[in-house]
C-alpha cells in the first residue's frame, strides 16, 4: 500500500473514532460506570451523605433476615408467574383472530398495540386507580346489576390482581410479534391437516404451536424480564407504599424505598444485583427448557 493510501486510511480511522467517541463516552459514563459503581456500593454501607464504608457481605446477611424483602419477592414472583402466561395467551388469541384477514386490519393492529405504549405510564396507572377504587367505574357498573363492589385496590386480597389485569391489558407488543409469526406459517399445512380430518384444536396444537414456538419463546423471555422490572404501576396505585399490607410491594418498589426513602444506597445496590441474578437465572432456565419444546427449521 502506497503512502497516500495509508494517509487516507489513517484520516478515515480518525474520523470514525471521532464519530464513535460520543457513543463510547455515553457507554462509559451512563451505563458501564454506574453498573460498576453499583457493584462496588453493594459491599458498602452508604447513605448518600457520608462516604461509603466497606462492610463485606453484611448486605447479603441482611437480605436473609429481611422480611419485607421476602414479601417483595413473593409478590413479584406471583405477579410474574400469573400475569405473563395470561398476557401471552391473550396476545396469541387475538393475533390468531386478526390473522383471519379482517377488514381494517391495520386499524385493529394499531388499536390493540396502543396499550403496550401506554401501560407503563403514570397516566394509565392513575386511571387504573380510579377504575378499581371504591367509587370507581368498575363498582358503578357492578351496581347497575345489584352487585355490591369493594375497594379493589384497597383490599389486600385483590390489590395485586388489579395490577395483573393491567399487565395482561398491555398485550399489544407480543400480539404484533405473534401476528408476524403466524403470517409465516404456510397455509398448505392447515389445508392438508383439514383434508386428513384434523380439528381446529388439533391444528393449533400440532401445527401452530410447534411452528410458532420460537416466537413464543422470544415473547416469553422478553415479557418475564419486563414483568420483573415493573415499577410505575405499583408505585402510583399504592402511593409509593406497596400497600395495602405490602400486597403490591414489587421488588423494584422495595429497592426504590430502600435507596431513596431510607437513603440506604449500599443495601439498595446489593438488591439491584440480586434482581439481576434472578432475571439471569430465569432467562437461563428458559433457554435450558427451550431445548425440549422450541423447534427451529434446522
């Protein structure tokens, strides 16, 4: 390579580095730096005012005896294990209905996708609190039929259920992905099955689910991660307390309380890393189990 070509190459490399420099700065200062800092703070006693003091595994020992943390784990696991399957079932069911070639498909697809954009917003959480409150819309509708309602959000027995319903309502994103996957299944498979006398349930079980299993797996992993990270709904509906009686105390809400209400940032950092490990464990378990039920073309 001659000297002019080498010079142009060096100039191009410098230009590329300059364009990438803002991204690298953002990665270091906004993402990687705070991640490393939180890992270090997880082994300290830090109250945001005084300098951090190293305390070894004291935060881990605190987790083992922290009853509110155990309650937050129970609430979060219940929320994830109930809401995610229901959400995916609703998304798949509606995707199959839309896959039949309804008129105005673009409108319905956009309308059903809209809750996914708004479901995590403060406005929808406030609306949900009004709908399921003691004087809310749901009780007004029940009153028309002579049914006495209750304070669905203020009752520990039903408060978490209202948040589960809210998460199920945000089925739009997985529904659009399911719909795209259904469009890729050849119609001839269903026609051949119908000729052989297969019922619709048999076609769904033997054709739709196996061929759609990679899409189901993809949505399952994403929605589990999203459910573990749920925060806004519980914060707004419970007023930031996780009540009533800690029945809506999500893990992320408890982490927030420890870090920003109690200024126990060292313990909150340890809780954040525990959440990361829990999500990683669930994701790894899904990938391990996927070998038994997810089918790829190869």
